[in-house]
């Protein structure tokens, strides 16, 4: 078979996007730091997601960071329930903010956290459940939402890999106290680098805005909050009151212009991705590969290729076949597999045996993802599946 020349992502910045950016740059002498374009992108993203507020930052990792920082400042020290399959910055943000991660295994059909495991680990020290929607699959269920609501424990959604995925017809990222999105090049849409925190909570929104920009009170949009700080700190210049020991994770007008352009075609592109995923799973041999993923409401920018049973020889043949066909892949799925096998966690939690989380360990050793994007030709999908089924 000829090489398929299949990268993880084709060029995710279109000519149309660049034309919008060129027009913006040629319009006099535009402000390039955070300004009107950022505010417009935040409004448009909030409308698309179905929430009240959004805060644009320079990466999804920064979105994770200020969300955890906001939790630490508003709710105090404690535990955050986290998945063993996620991107490093989710767990790193918990550690950076002085919170304690509590690890749970995954549901093999959604790749998200196992609901039973989450509920078993809830206690009076739980400050939040930080759930990741992996590679476009919805990881929510009603039992988890009801349990968290009854206990008054906030849900934080990492939807960095799941723009447009839904649960019961409602977009993921609109259920929790806050949600995080990434606009990295390889995701559903791109601002080159960029991220968003979204929330319906007015007070949290103000904290997030301040945390984004050095903790400066002037970044808050609530005039009463600004006035209160000014009155309580009359010895300070109101323009330079720092409420928190925070960060500078602002983005730029350039990134926002690209985001506004890309958002216009996000839904249409996601429909193509969903059709691609269904074709991929339908063409795979269900005796060799997992095909029973919970695809209802999914919005996948990658195909999940998981061996049905542990088989080192088949795994190695899969990798060799993909390499010979020039099909780019990542083993371990999202974030390099079982995070408890990564050095940054092994050093901090040597007492935890990574193998005690068998579902994520299977993904770690026998799971892959492959790129899925609107320009991907369907005949390539069929040819790859045929090659995989013959191994």
C-alpha cells in the first residue's frame, strides 16, 4: 500500500483566517495587546458555549492554572479529584496552587474519570472534581452531576480537547463552576496558542480576570469591587492594587482575530470530524480493537485506536504499520498515558503504584490516537482500517 501521508493535524490556520488577520493589521495602527478583539472573542465564545462569562488567556494550560488558583484563593487548601489520563497541566496546576491531587481510574468507553471511583474519593476536604473530556468524548453522567450537587462540590471541566462535544444536547464546558479550553494548533480550532476559561459565576469571573493579569484589581469589570478595594487600601494608587500574587497569562489581539475567524466554522468542521470517527470505528475489526466508545455527543479531533486486549506483538505491528504508511500517531492517547508513570508524579507520590489503575494502564500501553480533521479523505480512513485489520 502507498504511504497515506497522514499527519496529526493538517494546516489548522486557513487562508480566510489570514485574510482576516491581514485586514485587521492594515486598518491604521491597531492595538495589538489585549483590547477590543479579545473582548469580542470572549463574548462570541460565551454565546457559542452557552455561558455568561469567558476569559481569554495565552494557553489551555494557563486556563487550568488560573482556574485552580481561583479555587485555592476562594475555597482554601484541600483535595482535587483528578483523572489518571489527562494533560500534564491539569495535575500540574493543582500542584502549583498548593492543592492535593487525588487520582482515579478511567471509564474505558469515555476515557474520562470513572464515576464510581470519583464518588468513592469525595470527602469533606474535596474542593472540586477536575474532570477531563478526553479527545472529544463526553465524560459526564447524571449520577456524577447529582452527587456533586448534593454535596456542594464544584465541577471543573477540562474541555481543551472537546470543543463542541455535548451531554444531553448541551455543550460540555457549560455544566461546571468553570471550564477550560485550549486553542492550540492541533485542536478543533486554533489561535496558534491560546485558551479560555468559561463560567456562569459572576464572582469567579472577576477573580479570573484579576488572576489573568498580575492580580490587578483594575482588571475587574465590577465597579463596586474596584471601589471596595480602593476604599480598603486608600494608601495605594487605585490603578495599581494587586489583590492576588498572580500571573501574566494574557493573550493578544492577533490571537483573538484568528479565534473569531475560526469560531465561525467550528460547528461545521465538527460535523465532519464526527462522521469521520464513526467511519473509523465502523471499519475497525471489533475482535482486535475497541469500537464501543460512547460516541453520543462526541466531537473528536482524533481517532482513538485501542487494542481490545493486551497484546504486545499486535501493538508493535500497529506502530510499524502506521510508520510505514506515514500515519502519525501518539501512543498512550492524551498526555502520554498514565500520568502516574510520569517522572513529575513518581517523584511526588512514590507510594502510589501506577499499575493499580488498570484501565488507564491499558490505554498507556495499548492505546493510540491518530489525527482527525475536516480535510482528511475518507478513503484514507478505510485504507488504514483495512491495513490494521490485516495485522
